[in-house]
C-alpha cells in the first residue's frame, strides 16, 4: 500500500548536485563534444541501422576504459563470443588477455538450452546475473547487445513500465550502462522500439549518410545526454590507427 | 440524471473577461512573444523529441518563478529526484535549498512498490495527491513529467474522455500546469498521443532542426496559447549564462 | 417498410431554386471570396490543426452576426464557458451582455455528472436540446466545438451513417451550423475523421504555413462551399483592430 | 453447378466490334480529348476530393444530355433533392421543369425510415429500383452519388466480388452509368476504396492543384477510358457562361 | 512422406542449358530490349495502374503471335467478352474471325452462376480448365486478366504457397503465361499484392508519368526477365498504326 | 536448467583472433572493397528488389569458387533446377558438368508432395538435410534462395528467436552461407522481413537506381560485413564477358 507518508517522504527540497565524474568514449574529438565524456552512472542507448558499427564503438569504449583501469562486462545475446572476439580483434582491439573485459555469451547458453529458452524469464535472469557479477567483480561498465534481442527473449506486457523497472535496476548498479538499439534499415528517423529514447540518459546515434549518388558516410550524433551541454550535430566517424575519430572540427 | 434544468442553468449570457495575469517563462525574449507570458491557470503542453530540453526548460520556468515568489510542485514519474537534481544543478539551477520548489519522486515510489504498481489507479492517486498538496502548500505551479509515463501507468479506456476529466481537474486547481509530452524521433510533426493538443490551452514545441548536412539547432515554437496573441514562428533556443534565450530577433 | 410508393413519391421533377440568402463571415475580404457569404442553412466544417484559431474565427462569425441581429448558440463540449469567455474577450469580442449569443457549457455538465457520462447517448441528448432551444429561442446560428469531442462522447457504430442522420437533423433546423473539426498536427492534408468532408456543405480550412525556416503564417482556404462559386486559394489570415482580415488581394 | 459445357459455350471466336456510339460530356474541349465522348454503355467513375465539383460536373453531363434528348436518373444517397436542386440551380442548371431529368432522393427516404435503414439490403433495393425505372422510363443515363455513401449502407463482405456483380448489373442496363467516388483530402493519389478503378470502364479524376503557395486550381484528367484513345494529361477546368470548359489547348 | 531418397533424387549435376526460344511482343523496339523477346515458357507479370493499357498490350501480344501461327487463350475474369472484343477492335485488333485466339469469359459464367460462385474453388476449376484446353487445343500462349480478380474469387490461406503451386502448374504447361497485375493508383512503387514479383520469371511494368504539371506519358519498363540480358530503363509507349511502339531509341 | 555455473563457464577472457580467411566473390573490383572477400564462415544476406540479379550474383559466387576448388550446395525453394540451370547457362555459367556445384530442388519436391507440404516443419527438415549433406559432401558454401520462400513454408512463432537458432545452426556448419532476401518493390529502404539484417554477419544490397527519367542502373552496396573494413558506398554492377564487374573506381 502506498501511504501518503511515503509520498511526503519522497517530497524533499533540492540539494546541491554531486561533483560530476565522466566516462571517456576515447572516440577522438567526441569527448570534447560531450564536455569530457559520458556522466558516470548514465544509461546510454547506442542506436543505429545495420553496419553502423554500434557493436564496435560500444566495445571499443569498454576496451579503452578497461585499459585505463575500469572493469567491464559485455553481454552478447546473439553474437557468439568467438565471433565477437574475432570481429573486435580484426579492428585492432587486441592484447586483451590481461584486461578485465569480460564477455557474457548468452547466445551460447541459448543454443545449448534451446528447449528451455521459452520457459525462462530472461529479463529476470539477466538482472540477477548482472547484479551478482557487478557486486562480485566490481564492474563499472556494462553493455547489452542488443535491446531488440532482449525483447525477443522476453514478452513485455507493459513495455514502458517493464523497461522503466529494468532501467531502474541498471541505475541501481554502481555502473555506466550501454544498450545497443537496432534501427531497421529504411527507418533512419526512429530510435528504439518502445520509449527507451525517453527513459535513457543518453542517446548516441549512428547513421549512414548517402552522399551524392554513390558515397555513403558513417556519422555519429549525440541526440541526448543528461547533465551535459553538448553539440547536437552530426560528425563523420572513421576508424584509423586503431582509434575511432571524428572528422569534423568542433566549433563550440 | 441530467435535467433540462441543469442545461438552462449552464446557458448564460457572456460576462466581461477577468483581468489577465501571466506567468513568465523567463526564457529571454520569449515572454514578449507570448505578450507577457503564459496566462495564469493555463494547462500547457511542452512537447518535443528526445534531447530537446523539455525537462530543463520546464524545470527552469518553475525555478525562476519560485525565485520570484511562486510555490511549485514538479512531479517526476520516471526520472529520480537525484538524477533530476543533478541534471538541473549541472545547468546552473543551483542554490535551491531555500526555494519553495518541491519534487515529487513518483519513480522512487514505483521502484519501491513495483509489485503493487499494476493494481493502482495512478491517475486517481495523482489527482488526490496533487489536490491535497496544492491546497496545503498553496502551489501555484505544477509540472508533470511526462504524460506518456502517466499513460504507461494508467489504462485509458476512453483516452480523450479520461483526459478531458484530468484536464478538468487541473483547471479546477488554482495553478498553472505544465505537461511534458514526448514526441518520438522521426515523428516531428505529431504532438501528443491522443488529443491533448486540443484539450491544452497552450503548446510549446521544441524541435531539433538539421541545418545543412551536419548541424543541428534547437528551436522553440509556440504552436498555441489561448487568450494570447502570439508569434507562431520558430526561434533558436540556447542556454547561456544560466538562462534560456531566444536567438532570433522578434518582429511584431 | 419502404414501399415503392415512397420511392415514386421521392422522384420529382426539378423546380426553380429558391432565392439565395447568405450568412456573412465578417472576415474582411472573405465574404467576397464566398460571393457574399455562406449560404444560409449550410453545414460548414471549420477545420484546422491546433492553434489555427478555429474557435476564435467561428465564435467571431456568430458574434458579428448576432450584433447584426442574429440569435446564436455556441455549444462547447470541452472548453468551459469561463475560459471561452476570457479567450474571446481577450480578442476584443466584448460588450456581449446585451447580445443574443448563448453558450452551452457541456463541459461543465460533464464535469458535474462525470459518473453518468458514460451511460448517456450524447448525440441524442444534444439533438433533443438543440432542437428544443432552436424552436424556443429561434437561434439561426449554431456552432459545435468540436466534432472530435462529440465523437469521444458517442460511440458511432456506423460513423458515416450516424453522421448522415446527425447532419440530416441539423439540416432540419432553420439554422446555419458550424462544426469545428480538429486536424491533428503533422497531418495537414486530412480533413475530418470520417466522411464529414463529403457530408458537409462547406469546408473552411485553417492552416499554419512554415515560411522559410522560422516563420509560420496562418492561412485560410475555402475548400468547398455548395451553391457558391468561390476562389479555392489560400489567404493569409490576420486579426487586427478586433476584426479578422484576409491579407491577400482577391482577383476574381 | 458449372458444367464444362457452359465453359465451352463461353469460349467463342472474336467477332467484329459494333459501331461506336458516344455520350457527350458537354465539357467544352473535353469531348475532343475523349475522341467524341464517353462510349455509350460505359460505367464511369467520377473521382475527386471534396470541393472538386464531382456532383456538379456529373449532374451537368446528365443535364446537357437530357436537353439533347436523353432521359436521366440521378440517384442521391445523402444530399437532399432540394439542396441538390438549389446547388445546381445556382450554377445555372435551370429551366428544368420540362426536362426528363429525375432525381431519386434516397437521403429523404433514409431520414424518413431511419429505424429500418439498418435492416435493408440497400444494394439489392437499389438494383431492383433502378432496373424497374430504367425499363419503365427508358433512362439511358444513370448517376449514383456516391459510391462511398452506398458502401456505408451495405456491408460488402467480399467487396470486389460484390462490386463485380453490381457493375455487372449496371452493364446489363441499356444505359451509361456515372459513379461518384469520394477521395479523402490528403490522399490525392488513391482512386476508389476497393478495386472500382479496375472494374470501371472509365475514370474521370478531379483534383485541386496548389499553384505556388496560395493559388489552387481545379483540374480534370481522364485516367482511363476503355474503347477510347485519349490524352492522359491534366486540364484546367473552369465553369463560365453556364458551361464547364477546359482551359488548356489540346494538342493531339 | 519425404524420404531422403527423394532428396538425393533431386540433387543432380548441372547440365547444358537447352537452346533459347523466344516469344515476340511485337511492341516495336521492345523485342530488341529483351534480346529477341520473352523466353518461351516464362510466366510474365504485366503490372500497372488503371489506364496503363495492361489489357491492350497483353491482348496485342497474343493477337500478333496468333497471326504468326500461335494458338492463344485469353482468360477474362471480369470484363465480358463483348466489351473486351469491342475495346480491342477499337484499337485495330480486327479481322480476328479466322484467328486461333480464344477468349474464356469467366465474367459471364460468374454472372450466370452468381449464387454458386462462393462455393467454388475457382483456382482449382481454372487449373483444370486451362490444363484441359491447353492439351486439347494446343494453346502455347495463355493470359489471365487479372490476378487481383482471381484473388477475389479464391481465398488464399497461404498466399505465397498457394501462388507457388499455381505458378508451378502454369510452368507445367507447354505455354507462355501472362498474368495481369493491377497496381492501385497512388502506389506506383509496389508490384503485385503478395510475392508474385519474385515467383514470376518476368515483370513488364506500365506506368503513367506526370511530365511537368499537366502532361502524362505512358511508359513501359522491363523490371525483370529471367534468362535475358535486358535494358532496365523506361521507354515511352505509344500506339500508332495499329502497333505498340517504343519512342526512346535503345542504346545498348 | 540454466545453472549459474553455465554462466560462469561462458564468461571467459578474450583470446587472440584466429587468422582471417576469405571467400572471394569474383565480382571484379568488389573483393578489394571487401578487403579480400567475405570472411569464411560468415552468414551473408543478398538483398534486393525483383530483377536485381540476387540469384545470378549469388550463384556466380558459388560457381567461381567451385571452379577454384570449393564444393557448394545451392538450395532453391521455388525456382526449379531446370529453370535455374537455364537462367544461369544463359549468363555464361556453363561447363558445369564436372563441377562440384549441387542444386537442391526443393521446389520440385514441394510440387511432388503438395498435399504433405503443410504438415512438414520445413525449417527442421532443411536443417537436417543441410547438416547431413555438408558432413557427407564437405560443402564449404551453402546458398538458400530465398528466405521469404522459407518463411512461407514455416510458421515462425517467434521470428527473431527462431531465426537466431537457424543462424546458429548455419554458424555451426564449417561453411559460408548466402541467404537471398527479397525486398518488395517500392520499399527500397527495408532489408529483410524480421531482424535478419542484425543477425547476419554481412549484407550485400542490390538496388535499381532510376537515373533521370528513363535510365535505370543496377548498383551493389556492402551495407555490413563483420570482421571487415569496407567501403559502404554504391557501385554500378554490370555483367560483361561472363563476369560481374564494378564500374566505379574504388578510392580508399
């Protein structure tokens, strides 16, 4: 029962904001766009159509942060650890043997337990597991690849409500979360299937621009980042010398 | 039973309009656009896609008015008070300890009472609570963030009818209301999910314009404001020196 | 039973048309566009997106006609009489105390009888009431604000059929009717939810045009007016000196 | 039962086509576009959005032909005979008292028999009535205004199949038929709700073109006319001196 | 039961392709575009919006081939033989009395057996009949006008599967088939209702292009033709001197 | 049951990526775009509208690789082996009698077992068969033509989940897979019906570009290719001298 007391309890004066601490993306030039990086503890959507390097950029953010001392958990719901490892390795994300970057291969588990798959409440299982691992291993970065794959495993009866609680759970962790959101081709405008775009603290949007009749250029845009004054424009994104880089000069 | 009497009762000659009193937005230049501000007692939609500063601008309107002597209630259905406080603080909305600006953290209550959530009629609970608080604390400004979150908590069987009565309740308060309305990405044209746009007295529309191929500019437009002769055009909206400001000169 | 007799009865030769009598809109310049005004007895849709002054223009048509000797009934299904009165007063529609302009505040009745609302057949109640009042008070102008609000109160099982009979009822009155039709934002093309646009005798369409990147101009267009040879183009609509005026010169 | 016999019976060699006889539209210039007019016995859709003079043009085709010796039946399913008569009279379609132009006022019958309306199979009633009248009065021109109104009176379980048989019935008459088809605003492309456009022999399409930002011009186009080699282009349509006229010169 | 044997049986090495034999369209210039014509035995969709001469072009292909020695069956599901004959005759497709061009008038049969229509499985009846006639009369060309009419007569529970088998049946015949596919107005992009476009061997697409504001030009395009290297572009299609002709010069 | 153990088991440190081995497409110029070819073991979508040579290009990739020593299985779900063989032969893919290129003619089997078709779980049958043949014959290349045909044979209750497991099965093979994906006309943007585009390792997209008013050019684009740094642009695709070739020079 919700007593009016609990209401009063939850009505309090504003207090001074805590000092800001940010997670670098290590995408050259982009951290400046974000005023230093992503506010620690944020839940960030990384959205884009196929082939926009959502996985690569997200993984690289974890990778670079781990090299700088973070501990990260990458949860892959479909792509196998081997494939992911190969793909990342081919991008120069190597020498990982001594890094605290863990991959949870849900895909493998699903293939091994195909028959039980339907009976599980994966959202709950995942919450339990993440909670446990974050407490045990002290991960401060978590990535889930992808939200749509998670939806395919969980019947959301009240999507926004269920997602509110899932986001609430993620916020409860002492970690920064990245949720990969797949935008179907031919639908560049939309971000997220339900209302993730409003529940999330930040949205990084990756998009392929057709330039003229034949060229296609990959661009990155920060659509939204709470607690951050950022440029909203598009930046050409390239990967050179084992680093993601912005091509456009930033004027701020 | 509706007696024809009640009909006659409700048919009366027009009387002289009461003197107009307006709530300033404190968005530099915008109050002139509105002919002084928002008519007190109005219900105003603040609509926009993700990242258009709906929350920031609405909160800042309450904040500046409270500094000028108002009493305000900000109802957050999803974003926690702490996150909201941090986000606002990072925008320079500080020194609030002595201001009469209250935040009702429904999100916190929901997380604490997840299991009961479904059984509640939140629309009713919220009405009761707001009514009680407005009478007790004499709030003259109320904001609800957001309508879509409220919909996710309430099954509206006859949306327009239910919203008519909710709006009727808000009108009954001696306060000015701000309802944040989330417009999904890739759907810039639409405002509101049901017919809020017609029930509301005013609509402030925030939109990100893609300028050329790479720039994105935030713009504000007053789509509608009853009892007000206003400019309908778009204005570039920026935040400088802890103030929201319009960039375009106003010609009226 | 429909006897073939009733069929023959209804098959008759054409007779000479009755002399034309027109209701002025008092929108400066627009009555010329309409060849003198709206044919008396017509059912006219006043359609537009939010903020296009549908209510203001319709009310002003009644107001000016009443000043010229008409008797008018304005039926508001959602906006309260007080709000409407204030809004209109703020536009200079004042000095009404001695005018035969009645407002039926259905919104008030609905708020007072919320619980019974669902059980009522509002379409029928409204028909009965309008019929009674028009006979008693001799109203020659009737406005309903809005059709969409009326739909929210009435379950139309066979919309077009039900609307045909409602329009038939209105035609039976010795009055000219104005039906406000709400066009949702981002849907400028469509007029009316069902087939009102074909059942109505006339359609006045209000639209906000984005001029260039920042300006927005209000325009009025007569899409359709039976028994009238009219210009089909758009005209800029402004309100100056307590009058609605067309800005574009009319070439005919 | 369908015996293969009936199959063989219906398989026959091609015979020489019968001499062509055409119904003039009396729209100045348009009969040339049609190579003399509409092939007698055709079923023609007259399609357009509201305010495109579908009724006026169709009625005028009947009117002019009757003056030239035809006998015509105009079936109005919604607009009353009086309103139609007034509307047409105001366009100069006068002096009809001695013309063989009959109007069947189904609208009136519906209003008088509202309660029975639902129980009727209007499609069947209409077929019976038309058949009877065409045989008795020898009508050679029949117009139905409108198809959409007819749909609202008849539940078509298999629209295309039901329409095929209705069109088959019309073809069985020794008359030329005009079916008014309402195209909702904001949907200029589509013609007809089901597949009428393929079942019909001809399609006359009326459309309002926005010229520049403010002008709107009415245009007529023959989309399709079986047994006719015609120009497919758009022509400006005006009504001057009690005649419909094409404005564009025809180059063929 | 499907034994793995049947699988092995159906796995065979590739053999040399049989010599190519083509059916001319006799559309002047178009056979060159097709590298000689349509591969004999193909199933070809002739798709287009109303008024694009789908029937005329298809019939003319049969007509010209019959004059050159073929035997053809034209199956009309809705348009009567008389109307079709007249329409074709008016295009100069005359002198047919001694040609082996048969028309199966399904429309007539349907009108004569309206009541039984629903109980029939027309797809099956048509297959039986076509099979019988092709074997008896040795037709090498078959046309069905139209697919959409056929759909209206057959409830396809698994459209693509049912169509696969119908196409399989057609392939089994020693004939070349033409299937007329109706593309609704305002939907120029789509071809076919289900997946016919992928099941068919060839697609001839007819489209009306609006040139400037008033002109409309008919164009023909070969979207797809298996076993053929063809130009994919649009060609203006005209009918002059009793022949269809392409207007654009072919550069290959 | 999923024990937390299995979770731990699946959480492992990253290991060094294995050396990259690539399958050439033999489309002249395209292998350079792909950095040598398609990573062996990938699952690649070949998507395009009708007439974009999806089948031809895919078959040619198998054909050229088989000539270079591979063993390939081409699974055709609808087009018969004979038709496919003829079509390919006409493109110069001849002299195949001694090549290890097998065609599984599912279409033939379906036509022979029409009545049993519905009762089968084709997805399962296909998996069993492919698995068996790949182990027995050592195929290293497998193509399925098409995914949409496969969907028409299998009711996917949870499309993404079912496809995840089907893709998982394909990954389990020691082969590279090509899945032909049909994009309906007038829908150039979308790729795949469900979420194949995200499950696949690579996407080759074929599209017809309308150049000016009459020309249509075929273009190929690599939308996505995991473990590969590739150009995302469009390339004109032509077939000359029995080879597919890119027309645009590659600048990288």
